C-alpha cells in the first residue's frame, strides 16, 4: 500500500471561518480541498431538483449513492461545487439549503453513504477539508486537526455580511437565532455530533483576521509535517 497522503482537517460550527481559511490553505499548499458541508448541501439540492421528499429514506439514500460531487477552492468566494456534472449556483449557500443539509446530516445511514465520497477526496499531494466530523470520523488519521470556533455573535455578523453581499434579504437577529439552533442540532445529534477531536488544536477566530488564522494553521502544519517526516514539493511553496 502506498503511504497515505497528508490530510489537514478544520472542524467547527457554522460561520467560524473554516471555509475561508481552508480554501486559502489548500491553494497555498497546492493541495486538494473538500468542503464537506457542501456535500450535505449538494444532496439537499439534488433532492429538491428530483422532487424527492427528504423523509423517503430509500430514495434519499439512492440519490446519495448516485451523486457525483466535485469541489474546487475559489477563495475569497465559496468553493466551486459541481454536482452530477453541473455547476451549482448561489442557492447552495442559502440558509434554507443549510437547514435541509443539517436535517439530512442527522441520519446515520445518509452519513455513511456520504463517507466514501468524502474519503475519496484524499489524494496526493494532500487534502485540506472542513466540516463538523472530519477529524473525529472521516479522517481520524489526519496529520493536523484544527477545531475553529468564534463567538455566536461574531459568526452571525460574518454570515450577515456574506449573505447581504450576495443579495439575500436577511436579518441579524434571525441569523443569530438560526446559528444557535443549528449549533445545538449539530452538537446534540447522535450521529457524528459536532465536537473537537481529542487531539485537535483549538483556535478561536473571534478576534483574528482570516490571514492570522491561516498563518497559525500553516505554522502548526509545518511542524506536524516535519515531525511526521512528510516532505512535498507543494509544501515548500505554501509553507515557506
Ligand atoms: O458547513 P455548512 O453550514 O455548509 O454545513 C451544512 C450542514 O451540514 C451543517 O449544519 C451540518 C452538516 N454537516 C455535517 O453534519 N458534517 C459535516 N462534516 C459538514 C456539514
């Protein structure tokens, strides 16, 4: 068996900055990038397109099995997502899609179908991935696991600015409440709840810029790769 290629995982609640940080890290490293939240959002999108009721588990599982998913980093925009050969639009990032994704994500059988798809994203020279259970369940062997948080107020603010820029009509109070409800649902579900891996490094981004978080993460990664004796050409361009 060839040695596994290195994986950097970023887990944490919605709005902590995982996507922004993860994509920049991936581009600097020349590594692949997987936005695992987009996998659940993509399934929500497919179900809507095929008019499949999210309660019809057999149909949902079939759609999940058949789903073809590609993710390409595109900072500072969200990653470019291609679902079953078609480029997904801004609707994938709506609060409504996030809510359905969070509902689907509670079902262990759906999670287990989507596990293979996520693990397949790990290819040389390396993978940067973000989500809720990337370090705990999907890539427990990751060379570095980050748990990225920020206060709920700060996350609501960031989400508000993002959605406003995209032309969505949202209220800060509504987003704050939705963020708290989604945090609770993601943290309290039985299947792969949102929690830091025992060996994760905690980073609170409340008072940090994206660039400061990226620098911290890449410094930690450099040390871990050195300790693990992993040396890649891409590592040079991103980490020096
Ligand atoms: O990160 P996001 O907001 O795009 O994720 C959408 C939902 O998908 C989130 O509420 C929970 C779920 N999710 C998950 O259960 N596991 C992951 N690894 C990523 C996302």
